[in-house]
């Protein structure tokens, strides 16, 4: 992969990760606000006041608006994505990291024969198999 393609991929992934992080943070904040708005402590003073009808209507409208906002944020976040879409993004990130490591350190220590030894070692460690 050429350096320009690698940089473009890096920029794209960085923007995607930053965007997803920002959406997740906003969603978390709005969910916390919604939970506070739904709490009984928030409703008690309004229900016992003189003009409780007006305050109650305002609070219900506020809560409805907050629910709508949270639903929209969920649609934009990874929460609404199917597993395949999330896995595609993760594969892109892992591929990018592999390319970055390869570019930074080169192919040091990577050749055909040791790779076979690594596979045998992996099988021995994970599956308890002995090399053939």
C-alpha cells in the first residue's frame, strides 16, 4: 500500500473514530439527563405546587423532546448498527494498525520458515498439540 493511501486511510479512520466517540459521549450525556428527568425526585415538587398542571405539561414536553433527541442519537451511534457493520469498522482499524506497525518497524523478523514455527507454537499453546 502506498504512503498516500495509508495516510488517507489513517485520516478517514481517525475522523470515523472521533465522530463515533463524540456521538457516544453525547448519547451518554443525554441518557443521563433523561434518567434525571424521569426520576421521582424531579416530579415531586411539581406535583405538589400550586400551578402543577402547567409545570407538569412543560416537564412532559421536555421529557418527550429529550426522548426524541436520544432516539436520534442512538440512530447515529454504533448502537443502532448491525454486528456486520461494526465488525467491518473493527477490521478496518485492525488492518490500519497492522499497516502502521509494518511501516514503523518494517518486516523485521518476518519470513516464511519462522512463520511456520509460530503456527506450530500457537497450536501447542492453544490446543496442546505437539509439532509434527
